[in-house]
């Protein structure tokens, strides 16, 4: 992302380098663990690999499992909860390997010192479980082994005759049951084995079977504290009026009316910082949020629009269409596309497009900061704590070790909270005050100053032979997207794919599923069109182009079975099917059942087959798949950010429409059994939805939707 | 500035505020009742839902002057002495929330729905719940939890 990131190369080595000179014991005490607990220090691979410095510290401990004297198991780690349920997954893995009572496993608060913590803290890319799986299991198995050893010496039994279950070490003969609490003191004195024996998946009683539900109770009683809810003593409130044009600058402003608002404190200019994604603005600070908002409304500001005064997404679309017809800059080539295409029995030549999209998290961006002479505290609902700490250091001139980053509950991320712009702004303003300042973005700010999923256009060409097999595919993607090019997972002998890059000043960012979304829409739409050109069933046609033992074929067969693909439907309904490209080690296929009512698509049912390897926490896997389907459906039906005169047209939920309860289809998630290591689940459920829905619309009406969002009878 | 008497979660509170301040910001910033969420400021998402005389109402556009004297229940006022209401119990049982930010609106609106229609039809659920926006996609579980809460009412 574009926020400034301070690379720390001075990583902790052992106890001396822990935050604020803490010893490990003191550090763990802060996490709520008492001295005398059995502690396993281990390494969770970093969220993102970013160079040699991080590679060098891959083996440093950055996570701890502690079993306390009362038998409570605590995991200290850096992955924040943004609604994806990662805490449930981690707790499941640990409880399983240790043989702990699931109800007695807790997550310590997210550490507040990202740099000392020894990893660049972030949560993204559906990688939290993939990265942690084997480290967590090993740490859990080490703890189990020590508890078993302690029990063996106490009872004079052989370790082989003992096992753990629900917080007890038991003997297989059934005559021994010692609670962990009685063994911790002895076990803590033993040396953990380097290569402990992991449980065989056939012995799992928690992984894949139970759900920990770590956070629900606070969420249903209003007690969970989100970034928006942080209220340190002496709090001031800030809101920022920003340039209506991307890249615009401040000419002048008059705050004489704003000053009349009771509670007004002061205004200050926010200088733009393109690297940090921060726009020119005027901040208004007041004693209450409402006073700040009222004073902001009373500002009179003159802006210099600058170079982007006429920037328009319709023009961007036209430009991308042009670019999509040019030869590929750096194509990936297999076989000879041109020869195979020109000799094809039937040809497809089509252009598709996808608009800019906003994340629209339910909690608007916000951040609270308190900058003191020698220290700084930040409360940041962020997916990237490491970046926030670096930003704070560069804005305040303080050492990273003097900066505390608290991670409150987070009201949705979807990629938006990887950008650090809101934290930069909060720190920028808070530097001017000796009191804490909470910056709140209005919903309008949130919509207009996002990091948008980039617009893209795809020129797709493909050729079928006389038997209806695809002999050639070419995909030319035109976009400013920095993420990947299309990838063809079907067996096609002659392929030419790649990306032609565009650029403009519209701010972009990672959006749940990143380029997999438009890639799946384009490739799966082409396959659907080709199936119809070949006169074949769209699902069977896809299977014809996949190896029988491919995981893609497996999820397709599963979704065909579970959706009764091919069985009759009520009049006016049809099905569509699509895959998504492998994402985070996970494969997904969906079948959408839709009708058209009042000229608009209505989705009745979505059947989804998921192969995510071992589904650690099946409830979370299903929740993520359900959420991804509705996220994709929202984008398919409504998602579109337009730029006119250099700024975003949309502003709130009335013109950037969310899906609502009455539009929410029946959803069935089918998780495939697997012994493969876990894949990610935050994103892979999103990409198949759009092409599956447009496939259903084609089956129903004969109208091929090639442009998102779906508008029927566009021509 | 004016002085208002508010009945919040069964307690009488005296608040000095500008007459046009929305109830939402009084609850959050003056009373520390932050369970009621700011989502859109225009009554479009309903994250700010409270019960006013038993009816679900969005607090982000309701001036404090209009809320005075009425019985206001926030999410913090549902569970008594730590005992969850059937709606909250059903939410926990079916693992409804993901990020959780909209769930105040979902739970308060569902509470109103079930007091009007203890055994709601799908159409009634849609009618009451569709104004309440969730971006994590918890609608299927919200719907199932409302039906479960309805059962729990009758079991109780």
C-alpha cells in the first residue's frame, strides 16, 4: 500500500530486545499470563515477506503459547480480528494439538508494539491460517509433550501410555486423569522437544468439527470496543474537509463562521501526501464530534483543482478499451494463439469491463491518537499495525519503541484498512494538541476518499475446433491495477495472456479477492460463451477442459451434485455456474439460481462448493463463504464508483447501494473433505459469483452481460 | 444549550446539549454508550438503531429535543444482570456476527420485530430487517437467528 513504512532492521534477539526492555515474563504478564506458566515461544511466519531484513528474522519468536497454573491456555500473536474469524481458527488448532478444553483457550490482546514484536503486523491476502498452520500445531504439540512428560514422571508411567484430552492428561488404560493445572509447574521446567509428534488428522476432535466463537458475546451486548468507540480521557474530535478533486490543493479558507459553533477548538491545514494517500484538507477540531461536524459545514474553502479537474471514469473506460486492443506488453505465451485462432471452426471476440469499486466497511475510517513529548499512543482499526507505527514515527519524530499501537475491534476491512491514510491524518492533527484526538470520517468521506478496486477492460478472443474444444484463448487486460494478470486454469493448448497498464490519479487499493474478481468474471464469461457457441452444457464444457483429478474439476462436480445441476426449475428461473481461480490455496465453484423480476436479476439460491484443504473452523469457513457470496452479489448488482470532474460521484448508501435482507438468497456451503494443509477463506468465495450470475442470466434471457455491474438491456 | 431529561435503559439522566444534537452522539460521546454505532449519518444503514418506546428508531438523525421524555433502550440495556435476551442468545448460538459493527442495528430491530410479531413470517422479517445494512453478509444467519429467538421466547 502507499503509506510510508519505516523498515526496522534492528530486530529483537531473545529476552533483552523485547519491548521497553521487558523480560519475556513481564511481557507475558502484560498479556494476562502469570509467572510460573508453561510457555512455548515460537515463530509465526510473517504476514507478508518484504525483503532480506524480514527473512533474517523469520526464526525469531513472535508468538507465545502459555498454559497457566489454572490450566488456561493463552495465545499471544499479532493477527487482528476483522470479522474473518481467525481467532476461532487459531484457538481450534492450538486446543486440538494441546488437547485443551476449548472453553479454556483465550487470545491475548493484539500486541501494541509492532516493530519490537518482530514482524510487520498486518492481516491480508487470506493468509493468516495458511501461514500459521504448521507453526501453531508444532507449538501446541510441544506443550502437549511437556505436559505428558510431567504426568509420566509423576505417575511413574511411560509417556507412550498417556494422552491429552479436554484439559487432562489421561492414561489409555483409563485409571489416570490429571488436570493440566496440576502439571504446569513441573512441565514449565522441561525443555520442549524440537520435533514433537503432531496429531494424525484422523484423531482430530476439534479441528474441522467445533467452533470456538471467541468474540460473539461482546458483539451482541454492545461491549466490544471498535476504533470508533475509543474514548481516552480528555478526548478532542476532528473531521476533515478534503479537496473535492484528487490531487487538488488548498487555495484559501475562511473559518469565521465555524468559530461561532459552540465547542469549536481550532482549524488546521492538512498538507497532502500522495505516498500516504492523504489528500489536501482543512481539519476542524472541537470538543464533540457534533460540534466538529457543524463547524466543518460552516467552513468556506477555495480549492485549486489542479491537473485532474476533468478526470472522468467514462474517459478512463474509453482509454482502457483502446489499450485492450494493443499488442500485449509482456504476454505469457503457450503454443501459437494466432495460428490456432485463425484456423478455428468458431471464434469468440468480446470485450468485457469492470468498474471502480469501494469497500464500504460498516465502520467508517477513523483513528485516535495521543501525541506526547516523549511518547505516542494510537488506537487504529487497521489491517496493518506495522505501517501505522512507521507513520507515527515519521510524523512525530519519535522512536518506534515509544509508539504504542492499540488494535480495537475492527468494523470490516475487505482490504480498505491496509491503507494507512486515516491513521496518518489522525496523527498529523493530533501532533498539534496535548490531548488525544479522534478523527472520524463521515460516510461521505469514506466513500469519496477510498482506495478503489481499479477499473479494467478485457479483450478476449478464443477459438473452438469442430468438436467444441477450445484450441486458443487470448486475454488482454487493460487496467491500472498493480495486482496480477489473468491466469487460465483450463486445458487450452494455445494461450496468450497478459496485462497492458494504464495510469491516472484515481486512488486504488486491494479489494477483497483483488484481481481474481475481474479475472474470474472474464475467463468464466468467455468459457460460458464458448460453451453456448459449442452447443454444450456450460458445466460439462468446463469439465471437458479440466483434468479429472484437478481440484477445479472436483469442486465443479460437487457443486453440480449439490445444486441438482440440470434438473428442472420453476418457470422463469435458470442456473449459471462458475469457478474462481485458485486463491490462497483454496478452490471454489458456485451455482447461482436466478430469475428476472421488473427487468432486474433476482438471485434465489447460491450453492457453493469449497475445497480449502482442512477446514480448521468449519463455522468460520462457512461464514466467510456466505459473506463473500453476498459481497460479490452486491458488486454484481450495484457496485460502481464513478469519477466526474476529478472526484467520486457517490457518497453514501443511497447511491452506493448495499445488498439488503430481502435480496439475500438462500445459500448452501459444501466443504469438501480434505487432508491438504488449510487454505485461506477471506476472499476465495467472492470471484465465482459474478460470472455464475451472468451465466444464469444468459441461460434465462439470451442476453450476455459483459459489463459490471449488471444492467439488463443496456443497449 | 438546553437541559433534557432522558430515560435511558430505565434510568433517568439529565443532559445539557444543543437542541439539534442527534441522540446518537449524546449516547456515544456524553453517556459513553458506544454500543450504538455511527454508520452513515442519514438513516440509511440503521447501525444506530435504538428502541424508543419499544419501536426501533435510528438515532443518527433524531434531535435530542425530540427524544426527551421517551423511554430509550440501547443495546447495553437489553441484557439484565448479564442475562442475555432470547435474541442475543440466538445470535450467540448461531454465531451471527462477523465484524459485528452492524449487529446493534440487527439485534435492536429484531427485538422490535419479535415484540410485534412473536412468530414472524419471512415477509415480516424482510420488511423489518431490510433497512439494516450488513456488509459482511450475515443476513442468512440473522434470519435464522430471528426464527431461533422466536422459539426461545416460547421455550422461556
